[in-house]
């Protein structure tokens, strides 16, 4: 515990955007290529002035095999500076790293040497299940009053999914977050508007619906998640369901506006049953003359089309469609709420939109790398066809660097890239006007590992929430 606020905490996104550049990146890495070995958290040097720039400089292996490290996050962040936060002296020190397959939660200390993180606590799945009723922990966010984690379902592999809380100091599970869940059944991501006491959750499917890969029968029948849910954050009660329609399958990543005076955000939809397109939707408060009881609405603002392809170039799952779906699997929003990045894992494209007007986004940039058919190269490997595609994307606090990896989820990797994914991480350099290009000096080859989520030292565009504009 610190006697003054952690220097990596900022009261507003504007001030956070002026923070020093990160020197290290932490990456959750799945061991799906190297046999029966554990997953790992790896540390990558991202300081351009370092002789080890773009190299793995640290690694901590998990104590068990088969965790499927996926998403993770910091124990504390800028939300601790909110006026009602009960723990203002916590520090950004520990990474909370759950196993999506095992339901085991690892607490990893990044001090005293951030290049040599170490596991200091492991919470076993039986404890998570007994205290929360949930399993398959997925997304983690540091809130003003505790650590919150979403879960995909129950220990049986069915639903409902939801959110549970961890203690800020001991990291022990406290219990289920929802008091009244209403019609919500599927879980996936969650976000909040701290200035409005509103939480938002999204939908994927239960563990039994996803752990063997995409189930074509369920998909074509529109059985995966297709709704957003609005909650009273303080009272922990369901307020409203926003159904995008059963055609819109797998409503995943949520990116709320960073400005706490703005009650809108973006959500990505993996695929449309109509034409295999992906889409991005805007949720926002309706115009009700400033009423505190205003309802939320949702509107499709971006559509990304599928690309035609010869069946012989496609994995068995897609051959009947003769097309490559974009498979939008992640999005991220710069801290100034200006640029939205969209990872098209299927077509191997990272898209950049100007969302200064959130109701009318403009496509302003695109970079290709990997892809089911395209197999686009990287400047550091100009003669090597790359597989996988842009997947988990993270943006630096100043918005000038965008990092992304290429593995989605082991059983889904196998379906869409049956030749086996070679894990990598790359970086885009972004100019002040938004122009972007791949950094030719940063190409991280993870070898037997496949990188997934990236967290940046000191915080990044999706790690922190703010109470002041």
C-alpha cells in the first residue's frame, strides 16, 4: 500500500494521454504448439532505445498444464482516484491472470523487477466455483471499489455467465456481483460508465457452446449471444436488454467512451448470418431532455464485408460459403475517443476508424497481415507467409502505438487455421493525424507459444477507467 496515489494513476484520460511511453509489454501466451507444456506470461521489451527492443526479456510459466491463458489485467488503476473510491492507496503492481479453460486464477507480482514477474498466489477453480457459482473467468477490470471479473458460465459448463468480485488486497473471490440479473444468461465482456453509474455486458455463449470450437448448428440457428445488457452499477440490478437480432452472432468486445461525461460506446459483432459480414454497433443514451432515467439505444454504425475466395483455399468450416468472413474479434478505442481499431482475424486486416462523431465513423486506415487466405507478410519477414491475423489489440495511452497478436482461442484457432498458428506480436506506429504503418523493427516470434492479450507497463487504453473528463 502506498501513502500517496500511484504515479501511473491519472484522474482523466486527457492527463493519462500525457503519460510516459511504456517500456515493457506483458503478453498472455497459450502453449498450443509445443505439446503438454504450461502456458506462460511473457515480458517483451518495447523501448525503442533498448538493445533488446522487440525481444522477450522475461517469462513466468504457470504451475499447471492446460490453463488457456486468455485475458488478464491489473489489480488497480486510475479508477482508484474516483471521489467515492474506498481504496485510494492501492498500487498498480499485480497482474490477475485467469485460465479460461481451467478456471484457475493466478496473481503475478511485477515488483521489484518488472522483467521478472513471479506468481504469488493461485486461486483454484473449486474456490471460484464455491464462492461465486461461476467458472471460465474471462475479462478483468479494476474498479473503484474492487477487482471485477466476468465468467462465461457455471461449473457444469452451462449458464448463466456473469460477473464476480475479488478483494482488492487479498484477491480472494468475494461472490457473485449480480443482485437481479433479469433475462441476462450469456456472459462475455463488461464495461461501465462511472459518471452515470451504468454497467454494460455482452454475450458469447456458455462454455459448452464454445469449448469444442464453433458449433455450426448453433451458429446457423442463431443460438449464440446477440444482446447487450444495461445495469445499475451501484444497485447491481439489470435495467435493460438491447437485442441486436439473432442474425448478429457473438456480440463481444465492449469499448466505452473514456470521457466519463459521455454515455456511449462501441461493441463488435463477429458475424452476420445474412452475409458473413462483421459489424460494430454504438450503444448510447437516448435523447430524453437530460433525464436521469433515459433509456439506452443501439445502432449499427460500421459494417465490414466478407471477401470471396476459392473453396480450395479455405478451411473445411468455410468451404461451403466460398468466402472469408472478417471475423471481427477485438476492437479498441484511443484514450481521446478519436480512433477505433478493429481486428479482422479472418481476412488478416487491422482497420482504423475516425469516430470523433461516434454516429458516423469514417474508415481512414487499413493494414494487412496474415489472414486465412491472404497470408500477408511483415516488413521484418518479407518472405514469410504469416497465418493467424490481427486479434487482441492494445493501444498506448498517448495513442501513438498499437500492439496486436494473432491467436484467438485454441479450438477456434484449429478450425480457422488448421495448419497451426505460429504466434507473433507486431506494432503499428500512429502519427498525430492518424496515419499508421507497421514498425519494421518489432516482430515478436513467440516460438511454441501463441500470444493473446497484451497489457502495457503503466497502463493502456483498455486497462483504466476515469471519473474526471
